[in-house]
């Protein structure tokens, strides 16, 4: 594989998997609320969304798959490279570089393989924690609220 082709593959992978950081938040109050937690309208309310976690898990899965394919393609593209050129110093250097890239790509693939399920676990666990916290908050009795007082 030529270096130019490798650079093109890296650029294409970067474009496919470019994910920017986004912090989820409630939309701005169009009524110009003061931001008081008791002002109603959801101001001051913490809200969890599993979407970013599951999207990150999907990105890890996609990267694992593409990295595994790239490692296979890199290895197979070097099949038979040493035939007839034994003894050249550059052949030894090529083998060292190939082994280094195979190891690195394998490490990335393995890390993504481990990361995907962990990200899905976070989404699930945070969702369960939200439900439990909401149930506890709903069980608190506040004088004068909900009793027609």
C-alpha cells in the first residue's frame, strides 16, 4: 500500500468518524426566565440522555471494525514483499514498520472492542439511576403541594 493511499484511508476514516463534543442541556427559555430553580418550566432541572453514550458506543464499534479491516488489508498487502529481495536493509526496516503498525492497529481494535460495551453500560446505568432518583424525589411529601391546600 502506498503512503498516499494510506493517508487517504486515514482521512476518509477521520471524516466518517468525526465526532464533536456536545454537552446536552435544556433549551434556552424564550420567556427570559431568571434561571431560578423554582421558576418552573424545567429551569434548573438535570436531564440525562443515553443518546451520546450509545452514539459513542456505535462509533467505537465502527472504529473496531474498520481498524480490524485495515490491519488485515495492511498485512495482506505485504504478502510476498520479501521475495527476491532478501538482504536489502530496507526490507528489514519495512518488516519492523509493518509489525509496529499491526500491533498498533490491533491495540486500537482491542480497545474499541472493550470500550463499546462499557459505554452502553454507562447509558443503561445512568438511565436506571435517573429512574431511581426520580422515584425517591417523587416520594417526598411537600406541605401544600398536590393536596389542594
